[in-house]
């Protein structure tokens, strides 16, 4: 099967020591990969390297079979929802999505049809001519999701994509990922919501202190580490086992 992402011995140093410490993995076409780890583990750095937003790394990164250094054409085939969504707030959803579509060279009539249909499905059609600046976080998140898939990308990076979404929209999003997978799309999914990662991922890569400490599907990880949930496995492998003690101390302090 074709490997959409190939990472070999990847290091990244921002000047105060390596953030990524020689990670290597391959992602085949049509796989949903859950990419998890504590804050500062190197997850966002990895994604930024994939997107061509961070340079100066050591090692090899190939996407669609080509080394991405100084390459731009591959970006036409990827989609991205960042952890912190920043949109052009002075625009309306229709204006914003037309702008995104034009960047990818989508034909105008088909683009307009896509915009109307997607805004309707994400319950944004009624506010299609309203300035984005007035939107809630959840509404902006849904617009970011639409903009990440409107050009029919082959590879999609989701970084905390359901933050701010209501329960119904989050359910639609999870089902959408499975439907995209069936269409042969590859999804690289980073989140701190362990329950969702556990349910939607074909494979889970756990990063800790810039190194991969686990790589496999949920059942393979369970065989290696005692735990009934991905959260248990995560806490064991990252060494975070005193969460109950910390929570109790917080309550003691506020009650003192």
C-alpha cells in the first residue's frame, strides 16, 4: 500500500534542545492516525513541519512520495484545521470560502454549490452573509473544518478539531472522518480527548518528550500496557500517575 507520509530520523531543535528526538514512522493511504502526547511533546511541531510551516529540521519527511523541503505543490492536496483557529473575521462565510476555493483553483459554479451545501449541512447557511467576527468559537470551528475539506484533499491534518463543537456537530465530525477514510483519504488526527482518539483511530502514535513511546492500534497498545482505556495507557507511558493526588490537593486548598 502506498505510504502517504514517511518520516525518517526526524529531529527539531529551536535552540534550547531537541523538541523532536529522532522519530520515524510511515502512514499508509487511507489510515486514520491518532497522534497524541502531553503538552510540549512535539505534536504541533511535527504537524507544522508536515505543512511546510517550520524549517530547520534534521532528517527526512516525504509526503506523497516526495521530500517536502522547498516544495509547495503537495500543499494543494492537503487540508488542515489548526488547534487555534484564525479566520478573516471581517469576511462572511461565503466570502471566506470563496477565497479559500479560489486559492485551490476550484471552478466557480461548482465551488458555489459546494459552499451552499456544506454551510447548510454544518448549520451555517442562515448566517452565510454575517461577518465571522460575530461567530461563536464553535461556529468558527465548523467553518474551519469546511475550509479544510472543500478542495477534496487526499491528506488532512486535524489538530484538536472538535474543540468548541456541540455534541451533535462532534458526532457528525467523527462520522465524517470515517466516510473520508472510506474514500481513501488519509487523516492525521491530534487531540487530548482520549475517548475520541480511541474510537476513531486505526492506529495511535504516542509521543513523549520528543520520542515515540508507543505505536499501534488500541488493542495492541492494551496488550503492551495494563489499562482499560487509552487514557490509562497514556498516563502510564508518560509517567503521569498522580492525577488523583493533585486533584485532591486542589480541593483541599480551595476548602482551606
